[in-house]
C-alpha cells in the first residue's frame, strides 16, 4: 500500500503535466501580485507531494488528472515519467526555498524571485511544451550522471509519437 502511494506514474500524460504547470503559473503569479507569502507554502506542498506520489496527494494534480484532463477533447500524449519527476524535484527545491525565505525569514523579495524562476519554467512547460527539468535530466543522462537504467526510454524523449485516443 505504501509502495503504491509513494510512486510516480510512468509514463506521464503530458497534457496533464502542462495543465498542472499552468496551475502553478496562476498560483505563483497570485502569490507575487497579491503579496501572499503564505501561498508559497501551498505551492511548495504541491511540488513535494507530486515528487513523492505523483498526483495522488497533490490537490492541483488530482484536479487536473481526475477532473480537467478527462473532460478535454484532446488525446493523451504519453512521455517518460522520470524526467517529469526530476522537473518536479527542481520545482520542489525552488518553492520550498521560497517558502522558507518568505515565512521563516520574511525575505519576500528573495522568495518571489525564486517563484519568478518557477513561473518562467512553468510557462515554458504549459504554453510551449518545453520542460526545463526534462532537458536538464537528458543532459545529465548524456553526461552519465543519471544512469541509463533510470529511464531507458529517455535516451530519445523528444521523438515519441503522441499516444492514440
């Protein structure tokens, strides 16, 4: 039971990943524009939950995968899970750091700068289907820093054909 809770989907529906990224953009922009430092903790929780369990414990992930994506008239596009999990990990590091800066040290400007970096990456993912973390993951695999066994199908993640229906 615990093993299935703490797992990440592989493959991942890129449509859902892009929608989650769009939600991250909205939440992060709201945190900065409305000066809501507490919202950094909510955003950080979402990233940590998605790294640990995929969408299972993430309110945004659950909303997207159970409500929004199934109602869209677009086919799933399946992509390897490990690079997406790595990208969520980067988001977790940035947003947990932002939450600590904002809530622990009242360093709102520094926290919002980190959220700004998250916004850039999330816009690239949601609007242009360009995953910054996935690109870093691929580079680390080419360097041999991430073993090929972690994701055998990641050697050529860019040439995957969209999944049917």
